[in-house]
């Protein structure tokens, strides 16, 4: 029977991360107050490092018509594309803040965001290293966004 396993690294705290990844996580955390989340109060922010070293940030933006909300991950990808057209994203840190509890574990990107990150990897032929953390607790690091989306839909199927 076929199986699928996901490999990722766990760091007890951000202090244990390599400096470049710690910097991305810090930038994502600093972007959390920019979240426009008046309905859920669930804040999500991301910081992406581009191939040339540029760091861009993004955050979730809610709308009273919920399907029109914009998650932090595609907002960050759009910011990267508008600031540095054609420049691949090589790493992205994603962090969250809940109104009801202190999150002591990472929150993974939603399915739509996973697909968009996967598409970005395919577009540029460049894996995006994902660094995930809640408000406290461990940090999960994935070598590729594709690790979060086994059996992803691809343009090669069209």
C-alpha cells in the first residue's frame, strides 16, 4: 500500500533557528498588527524572502462577505510579485494570533494558500521554505510548500 510522509524540522524556540529564518519570523510577527480581521479577530501575517534577499510582508484582510477575504500568504506573494516581478520567493515565515487563546503551536496554511504556494514553486522552479509558528512554542520548518500539499493539482494536468 502506498504511503506518504511529511518531513519537517522542529525547533523548540525561534532562538534556535538560523539567523535568516529568525529574521523572517520576527518580520512576520511585527506585521501582525496590520491584520484587518474585525470579524474573526484571528490575525495572520507572513514575511517572505525573495531570491535577491528582499523581504516583503503581508497579512490577512477580512471582508464582511467572507469569500472575499484575502489570506496573508497570497497577500505576501502578491506584494512580492508587485515589488520584484519575476523574482522567486525562497522562504516564507507565517505566524498567527488568536483572540481567544495563546496559540502554542503553529497554524498551517489553509488549502487554498497551500495550492497558491505550490503554484508559485512550480512557476519559478524554486522551493519555498516555510517557517511556521504560533504565538509561543515550537517552530516547524518545511523544505517546500509542496510538502504540505501531497498530490497537488498542477498545470501539467491541463
